[in-house]
């Protein structure tokens, strides 16, 4: 997908490289955790890099099983349609996005990177 985007004029430098493990672990503040969430149609998981404790290095990353974290649940967080399929709540509503778009028009919203 990245190569397809890069083949378009003006987008040759799209996502030039992926961060290394060292860059990822250095990204959060020393006393903060870093959590990646991944959802699928059958459940999800979280990868957590725990915060460092006073004078100690960060702990090892943890993988946590989240069987209830499905694409449908994430979709509900992003968009809550009313009876007429208008966006009535969820994150998209709280950020001021249009309330006239139906969930089917934003089908990619359920994907979690």
C-alpha cells in the first residue's frame, strides 16, 4: 500500500521509513507507558511498553489479550448512528465532524492501525 501511495505525484516521500524498536521505546516520556491497540473481527490485543520506574530502565513489553476489542466495538467508539443512520455520537461526533454521513460511507473507520 505504501508503494502505491508513493507512486502518486507529490507523495514520493510518504512514510519514508519505519521506526526502529529503539526509536519506539524512546518515544514516550520516561515515566509514561506506550500502548498500541489492535482490533480484529475476532478480538484484539494490546502491546504495552511499561514506564520506567525511579532509576530503573523500562520493563519488557507485554502483550495483553483483549477478546472483546473487535472492529465492531472500535466502530461504535468512532461512530454511533441513530435510527435514521445519522451520526449521533461517538468520537467523530465529539470532534465536530458532519452528522449527515452514514457509517457505511466511512467503512474504513473500523480499522485500527
